[in-house]
């Protein structure tokens, strides 16, 4: 086989320095973590390149539309607002980063290095801390993260990520600048940290022991973020019943019923089946185009097939006409509680259904994603095979045996494909057939739930390891709870 060129693919990478203790970023670590098998010993799937290419081509949703009319269509997932697509992407960039491996065969997938810490520590935001990553911080006040510009009103108007002379964002993870939605979500987290620093200074009782203001702010930011991952994002993706089957709380302590993910406190890891297949569900959720704000009502694609076309690609200074109004992406920005599953309507855009189809805008990603502009589907399928992933049918059967439950293995008719199929494609079809396109199916849901909960349990400084019965303490629509909408409002990114 001809060796594939090494390419930079921000949407395709996975994996920095770890936040130890109670929130203070330390010096960078040499070993960030490894990828390991969730279920070892399964036979790798090997399909001809032509078969993978044909499968990728069949996954393009060319049915038309993709914008948002205000009323759901059969292709929409109204129970999942569009913003959760990019919150899930932000989480992915926080825990995985693999910029070194290629699309040809990887001899030892477990030797692939993860350049992110496999913890919800926001190293993509904090880097190595003010001393190791000073370019991320305000030199006049090192407790604050650096932003560019001055606030000119709500929604973080007038602000952008700090950039160099070539307009590259100075952030802990370059992938968080690949398009303007993820870059503005990253900006919101930066603003959230700075708002929490101000809140801590006004409320010194929030500090624990000898914590500095910065350490307290980091702990609060991380724990509220972890709460969002576990109690806002995860139930929407896998279903609350799956979360409850894996994570329980008795009194002030959490307990995780993990049957797939093995805790390794001194050697945390990201499962290969998770990073290369199960957690790539988000590509199916991407709409072909989005309306960002009321001043620019024309839908724009994430990436245009025309290299010079109007789209939402990043790696440039944020144009003010592309400022995101977050109430178009997340519910509850007005401060009113919104029960999960409430259908999107009006200006709130839903995600697309979880199925084996991808938006046309992912067919020709920009060169910053792939130098050859190959489709995201093709990149995912080739990468999964290069890493030696098993076929979906074998993996589903193995999961059932491991958790001790009967698992329905999809038939060829249900898959719409003959014979063994790639794991990523299988889990998307499972979401469509068994999850109704609204959430992941049983196997995909169990994998995602166990890994995200397992990562939090595997971190001695996470909220799941706290024994005080901690619940969110920052202002929120519902006391004791905290959603991404609460974070955005507190950060100053909400509506007037």
C-alpha cells in the first residue's frame, strides 16, 4: 500500500498538561496518556479501500435543505439543540488529541500518544498555567485568561480570541479555532473563567484552605464544566436511563457501575473504540448550514465546497457579522428552565438526526482539516481501519457479553450494507435504527457513558471524587443545577 501523507486534520485529531490538585495547572507533562483497547482481542476489520470509499460516498446526505425554517423536518433531531453538537466537539478536544498517526496501518494502536490529558481539566483552555503558558494569560493580572478587544455589549460583542500576526488563535488547542462556532464556544469558556475569578474575589468564602484566587476559580470552572458534561450533555446523547445505569449517588458519594471501562488511576487512558468510532457521532449531527444571528439571517455552511465561498471556517479574526447568538443554539438563555427533550422551534436550531448520513458541508473540508480535502466520512473510515478497529457486529456482541445483557446485533438489512461493517458506521446506524435518530443506540450509548463517567472517576481531583456532596454554587436557572446555558449567561454571552 502506498504510504499516505501525514496531514493535519483538526476535526480528526485526538488528545497537554494536566491540572492537578484543586485546579492549578502545573508544568506540562511529557506523558499525556495513551490510547488503549476497551475490548482487546477482537479481529480487526479489513475492507478494500474501494469499499470504504464507496461507503463514505453513500453517507453523504444530498437530500437538500439543511438550513432551518423554524419547523423540524424528518431529517432534524428536534430533541437535541444544535449547540450540543459543538459542546460535544469541545469536550472531545479537551480529552483527546492525536496529531501524529496516519491513515495507513498503525502497527500498535496502543502506542499512539494522546497529546491531551484524558481528564476533564480544560487543558485546552489553561494550557500549562500562567508560568508554563504565559501567552494564554493577562500579564497585568495572571489570574485572568487573555482575550482580544474590549467588551462592546452582550454576547461578548467586540471580543475575540487573542491571535498572532497571521490570525492564528493563541489557545491551548488549535482545533478550537477550526470554525467560528467552536472558536466562540472556546471564547465563552475563557470569559467564563474570567467571570468566575471576579466572582471569587467578591466571595472569598468560596476559597478552600490555602487556595489562591486562581486555584479556586480553576476548580469552580472545572467542576461546573464537569457537571455540564455529566448532567446536561451526556443524558441528551445517551439517554438519562443509561447515565443512571452507570452513575449513582448515595449520600455524598458517587459510585460508577463500570463494566467496560477499567479505572487506572495512575495511568488514565482513552479507549481506541471510543476515540475512533463511538465519540465520532457528532459528525452526523452537523447541519449543512446555520443562522448565527438576527443581523445575518442567511444560513451559512460550516465549510464551503468552494475554497473561496462564504462559510463558517475559522483560523481568522472573528468577523462581527459571524457573532453567534447562543439562543439560536442552546435553550434556556433567557434564564427560564427548559426540560431536556423539549423540541427546538422558532430561532432555536436543532441538530440533525443521528444516522449514517453526513451533511454535504463535511464532504469537502478546508485544507486546515485535510490537505487533500477528503470527506470527513472517508477520513473516519480509513482511520478506523488503520487503527485496527473490529467490525461493528463483533464489537456489539462483545459489549453484550461484557455487560451481561442481551444486545441486539444489527442485521445486514438494518445496516443497509452486506457483511461486516466499520464500527463507526455501525454505531451511527444503531442510533438510527434503535435510538430513533434522537440518541445513540444501546452499544454506542453504553460506551460513551462509561468512558465519560470513567474519565471523571479516574481523576482524583474531579467532582465525582469529592466527598462533600458538592453541587453547583454559581447562579443558575435551577438552584443546585448548572447547564451550558447557565455558563453562557454567567460568561456574559447571553442575550440582552
